[in-house]
């Protein structure tokens, strides 16, 4: 189980490193720590969402659902390109605090985003706990032995 969580963390770290390197070529944010925190939290939150969706669906439908969720949340609902202010219920989605932190870090040298940072950490904690519970249930790794079948097989049988 720890290996699966380390794969999620490693893939997220790689994606953040590549994103930050490419960003540094074409754009210099006002506050690198805030931007890096936003990128890292975004990667971890959506890695957790992907892990949860991946348990319930096969590979292809899970991939399409994750892409749809990310594009809808970050690309449409939270984007200032479509709305001057976020839509009415945008704060209910995990991308709200992540985008607020990213924009604050990108354009403001004095970032005062403790509220959105706490909300993003809350999303990460809740999703991380859900991933942990699902992995324990799916893998059931106690003492190195498998105890249960994967959750997605159990869901499909019912």
C-alpha cells in the first residue's frame, strides 16, 4: 500500500517539476513558493481523485472521467477567462482554493492566501484519508499478505 502512495507522490513531484521548469522559461511568477505550493497541491489533490475514480472504473472510463473533472473544474468553472469572479458554487470544488493560491502567487508578491491554503489542505486531507481507506480495503495488506480482492471487482459483482 505504501508503494502505491509513493507512486502517486512521485508522479506528482515529476509533473510539478516539469510544469515549474516550463513555466520558468516563459513566465516569472511574483511568488515562486506560492506557485509551487499550488502546483504541488493541485497534483496531489487530483492524484487522490484519480486514485478514487480508478478503483471504481476501468482504465479508459476512469481516464476520461478524470480529464473531464479537471477540465471542468480548473478549466471552466474556476477560470477567470470565462468568469470575472468564480461562479456561485465554485468554492465547493477542489480546484477553487488551488486556483486562488496559484493566481495569488503568480501575480502578487505579497501572498496573503492563508484561507485558501487551509481549504486546499483540507481537500487534500479529506481525499488522502479516502484514498487510504480505499487502499486498505482494496489491498488489505496486513503483514505482507493480501486479505481481500480489489474493491473494483467487488463493486462489479454487486
